């Protein structure tokens, strides 16, 4: 499922998630190493043309990880202090490398990344937002393809 599909299905949550990712430039990407252990790396992301894109330096470890095993989790930068305005958000899915010159050219025109680079589009498998409501409840919103957002509250 693409970012556009998710946005159409759950526009309110999608807007909140985009806002959280837009608040800061750098976020944390989790990939899987060759031995299956997790690797976390800093990453800039872009929401363009209905897709969530990852651009990476050539042969970076995170790019090599995704080529081998496309599963990822992306955690939005929580920001300074403990306020976490808008909540904590993360996106999980699969990253698919894009080599098509037309698609890469459109991305370059918009983003102007250093050359050369790897470009990945994402296929979403889960979006999660966690926040505190009324200084009382921990609220977790979970979305998965084919299902509406599930909201869990606890004190």
C-alpha cells in the first residue's frame, strides 16, 4: 500500500504523521543486517507524489540492508525535550529500490540530492501513533492495510 492509499483511507492520521515527520529533517530508520540483527541509521525522508521516499548515499549500509531485506521501520524524530507535540509516530513496511530514470529524474528535480544516490519508495504495512490525551490516557492508534485505525487507551 502506498502513502497515497493510506492517506485516502485515513486522512486524519496521515496528516498528523506527515506533520510529525515534517517538523524535523532527520529521523531514525531501522533495517536488518545480514545476520538479522537490527541496524539504526539517520535518514531524511520525503512525501512526494503520493509516495514516501528514502534517498541514500551510494552503497550505504542501510541501502545494502534494504536491497537484501526490504523490511524497515521509520521513527519520527521526537524533537527536543519531552513535549513530543503531535505524539510519537512510526511507519513500517518494505522499501523498493527505484532505478527508473524518469522517476529518479523527477525526484532529483524536486529534492536535488547529492549524486549518485539510491532511491527507495515504500510499501506500508503499519503506521502507529502514540500520544498522551488529557494528561491521563496513553493513546495508541494503529493502522494496517485493509483495516480501519484501531485506537487503544490506557491509564
